[in-house]
């Protein structure tokens, strides 16, 4: 026979105890911190006759009664329910058996202390075992608040309100023993006792309490895991596996995280991306001007994505580059033309709440759609005439090098042979294995599997469109030219492709070209890496180019590649056994060297000599260029540049304001002159970034922007413009690489918003130690939508009565955890549910066995006997 929870508790021994002696069992008595063995006795409500009548059975009744709930826990409970952190003080105006001592009494301020009425409150009432103690729960439930009245600790805790709301939300002022006893007999008090008991033994209740207690910690841990997955560019489906790993490692609290559906993971990921994006937008809105870098890339799903970065000055005065957005360029257009790109830029700027007029510069790769007269730059200038269009210096250098290669036939052919060589070995593991064996035999090496993989990667792809990336290919061929030729000789016996490559690469023209490129490409690669650095500004372009050109001329006059080639061709050199060269061949190599250097110098000068006057005018911020004060040039220094900047950025100003700008510059020169004396010519380190003299001056101005703005408002604006001009389009190229890493063959269906948030995390996301991002993301995610709650119109059975109103607000996770909205609509009725089960049983050939079940028996009274009905469901 099944027993209800009510029967279980009512079946416990509940002996009557009229004496006021010890209320604890033997175990509780041994713990002095958790017992009050003398509290009932101190109340004075036990007569001498009662003591004598029960003197022989006090120990027996103490053992039979339920264990007293720990007094420290009762103190804590009273303190929480009555919002008084000082309740541990014996002088508190709240009285309870767990708080008061034997000598405790009502204070002189309480009216009941001096009341002469017959039925007034007496302090001993709170320790009266018959009326104030609950044997089912082990709690002293009567609480007295001076100036108010009596409360029930159980009813107040579980919010069980009777018809008059006394003892719970209102204080009871009938200070009669009969009133206290009557409250003990009410249904509301018994329901509170039952709920307290169920709360202690119910694992469901404990789960709910733990879930509430550790909610923030669990959410932050989950978001931290998700952020790590996104930062490492791992698939989102690894999130659930990572949560399970945390559980297995001992983080038991993570079992309370139930939002593991695909929809919930997507919402959390997008929330983190939105927080990062909003942080960038807050700084952009605060800036007076900003520049953008735009490029496009085709992803794995054959969609052309427009990638955009923004450069601006942060609150510390440093130029900062952040990813802004990625958008499908063909989403609302049939062609990626200038109009499409401009519409995307303006649409995003408007959606982000940015000011179009603050768009001060544009950096692109120099494609016709970007820089043509009716290109993107031209259309943007129609709304913002002061916009500066920059052709990426990295692309300029790459175009200059490619142009030089195309002009020199031998260099062009060498590049072609390198590409063919890489493809020949890349597409065949068998040929690569033969190549490694030849290296082992020639170098007398025994390679491990790991060393084999390292050696096999030495043949690199030569790609001229990737900013001189074929330097690695030249290095590999230069170091292992003999093993490569021997491998081609072995394979050439049966393979015509290998034989053809061998005949081309054995020529002196190819060997001399490899030696020439071996000396030139490191210099050009260093210049390219300098241009790709995150803190490059226009003031460094000129000196870097001048140094590179001087190094090229130096190699031309010293003929360093030819000297090394002669040494290797001599007896004992690495090429002496296979090659020999005449004087005429060396003369041809010398002419090739001079021709290639002249082509490089010419193309680099041509590409970088067309710098706009507006960029040259910003050289006024270089303190090293300012003459000394006693020199004649100091008086008029920089005035021509200031006029150029004024006409470009302040063309709408009147003559009076233009004269004010010139006056500001005349005063600002003296600050620059002072800073020049303070600076040294050595490298400077600030915020882990090496600063040029121009950057250091600009940073000083912008760090004290509020002070300088009072006297030099126009100079401060020009300094911010100078710091926000991007000169390299390397960041969108990096963004394109991130797109290809994120949107792989296995993640080709990534939506636009998910791709954008993943790029924000990958590029803009801070290190893992910074918890501010996680806390903001959790707060935003939890506040966006309300969690699903239990329906409030369901009848309560005798078992469910213990949860009452508090349990109606418990957050639960439904089958579809991705939808975080309140439950709406009708819930399936019992008849509908039974019909669905019949259909499912028939479909799975279980109809015969299921018909025998009571769920399909029309005479079954399970539903009718329960407290549920179709309307309640």
C-alpha cells in the first residue's frame, strides 16, 4: 500500500510533553552549540507538580521526540526572514528561543513590558514547548518583535498565508495561549510544517536551491568555456563536450547548467559577440573621426564577404584597429560594384549609430572598384569631401615587386619553375618520400617520423600575389638544390615532367637567379613586414623605403650574390661537382643582377612617389624636423603645410577662423620644440609599442586632449585625424584569413550574424584573464528573455502543496532549450495525449501490448481520481 508524504510525517512519534525540560535527544544534547536544554526551564512555565509527575520519564520522552533543528541554523533563518543582521545580539528587539538567553526579557521600550492587562505577552511564551515548538520540524516557530507582535517562523519562511494573514505578513496581537494553539491547528501552519519537512528530504528541492545559489557562477563558467571555444576557433558543438569534461573533473556545479541546446548555444555566442561589438562602437562614437579598411573575400560557400576594420584613437591617445563588420556583398545585389560596397558601408554605419561625417579616411588594396573616379572612394567623397583615400602600402610594394619580376625574363621564368616544382611534389606522397630518402643518403642522416615531416615541408609554394611569399620557396631550393636535382634525375627516367624540370633547373640562368633572389627577397620581406605591423604610420614610410633602396644599391655595387655563387662553383663547393660556368655566363648574371635591381628601384620609387600632399603636410607633427628657435627658418616653419591642411579639413571656415588655425600652429611649435629636447634618438617603448617621434608627439597631444582643446582645438582635431588614418590594408587581409578558418567545409552554413560574432571574438576578444566581458555577457543574456516558468493555473495535490507559490517561479528547462520565452498557448489535453499514444503504439506495432496497459483502459480512474483535469492542464 502506497503512503503519501503526509502519512509519512504523521506516522512519526509525537508524544505529549507537558514539562519544560530538555527538548533535545541524546545526540543533540552532547553538542552545546546546537541545543538549548535549559531554555524551557528558564521560561518558568512548568510547575513543580508537573516536574515531579514526569521526573521518571523525561529521558525517555527526550529520546522519542524528533531531533531539534540546529540552533545556529534557526538563528540564521530568523535573521534572513526579519532582515536584521544584528539578531545574534542578545539585546535585539526580535525574540526567539534560539536567540534569547535565560536572563533575556522584553526591553523597557516595549509596551508589553509594562502592560497591566491580564493577557499580555510574556517572554516565557517563546520557550513554551507545548505551543511554540514544532516536533515535526524540530523548530521553535514563535517569534516576537517588540512594538509589533507575534510571527510564525514557518509560515513566514514558506509564505503560507491564512485568511487573516496573521502570524505571517501581519503580526498577531492576541497574546493568549489559546490564540497560539489555534494557529498551530490551522491548515496553513500544517502546510508550512509539511513543506519544511519535504524541503529537507526532497532532492528536487535541493537541486532548485543549489541552482539558485550557484546560478551566476555556473553561467559565468559556461560562458567562459564558450568564449574559449570561439577564441580558439573550434566548432560550437564542442561546447557540450567541454561542459561534460568539466563535470568529470569535479566541477559538480556545472550539472545545473541545462542550456545545452543548439539554439541556446547560438544565443550565448551571439551575446558575447554583441558585447564585444558594442564596446567597439562606444569608443567609435566617442571619437571625433575614424578611418576604415575594406576588402572582400570569397568563403567556402562561394559567398563574397565584405570585411571591414576601423581605425580610431582610443581614450589613451593610441591609434587602435578593431574589426567592425562582415557582410555578404551579394545579399541585396547582383554585382559587387562600387555602389553595392558603399551601400553596405553606409547601412552598417547607420545601424551602428555612427556619424557618417566622422568617416575621415579609407584604405583599400587599390582595385579599380575602390579607387576609380566613380569607385568606392569617389562615392564616399560625395558626402564627405574631406575623406582621404589611401592605397595600401603593402599592396604597393607587392605590385612593385611583381612588376619588376615581369620585366626581367629570367626572374619570371625562375618563379614559374618554382611553382611547377612545388606542385610536382605537393600532389604526390610517393615523390616526396623519394626526395626525403635522397636527402638521407646524401647527408648520411637517419630521420625520425617527425624529422621526415619537417624535411618534407621544405619545398614551399611560390606565390607572387601573397606579398613576396615565395621567399620561403627560394630558401628551400637554395639550401637543397643538389638533393632536388638528384631526385628529379631519378624520377626523370620514367616521368617526362621530372625530366623537363631537371633540364630547366640545371641551367646556369636558373641557378644564378636563385642566388640573386636569395639576397634580395629578405630585404624586401623585411620592408613588407614593417608595413604590415599594427602601429605603422605615414611618418615611417619614407625612411623605411629609403633604407631599403640603399640596401639594394649596396648589393648591386658589391655583387654579393655572384661572389657567393663563384665560391660554391669552385672545387669543394656544394655545386662544384655538378655545375661549371664560363666568364660570359658570369657577365650575363651580372647584367641580370643590375637589371633586376634597377627595375626594383624604379618601380618602388614610382609607386611611392605619388604620396598626396595632404599626407606630406602631416609631417608638421614630426618634432625632429623643427628648426631651432634661433634659426631663421623657425618663424615660418610649417605654415605651408598648415594652409594645405586647413583648406582640406576646414574649407567651410571663414578667414577669421583660418587665421586662428595659423595662430594655434605658431604657438604649438614652441611645445614641439620643448618636446624635441626631451626626446632621445633611441627607440622608445610606450604601452609595449615602439613609437616614432611623430607618434610620440601625437600621443602627448591626445592624452592631454581636454587641456589642449582649450587653446588648440584645431590642432587637436588634426592630431586625431593623423592617428586615425590607416596606411595598410593588412588587417582586412587578416580578417579574410579568419573568415576562411571559421567558415570551413564542415561549417559552410554559418549564418551572417554568427560569422560576425565569431570574428569579433577571434579578432577583438581580450585575453581569458579579463572577466569583465564574461560578466557583461551573462548579464545581457539573462536579461534579454525571461525563462520558462511552471504554469500558475494547475491545482495542487496534497504532495504538491509543499511547493506552493515559491515553486511557481522556479526556472525550468524544456525540451527546446533554444527558445527562452514564456509558455504560451494551450497545453495538450488528456484525451488528445491518449490518442497520440494510440497512434504511436500502432505505428511501432505495440498496439496489442499497449492496449493491455491501464493508460488505454476507459474504465481506469487514474485521471479522475487525481487532482488534475483537462482544464488545469
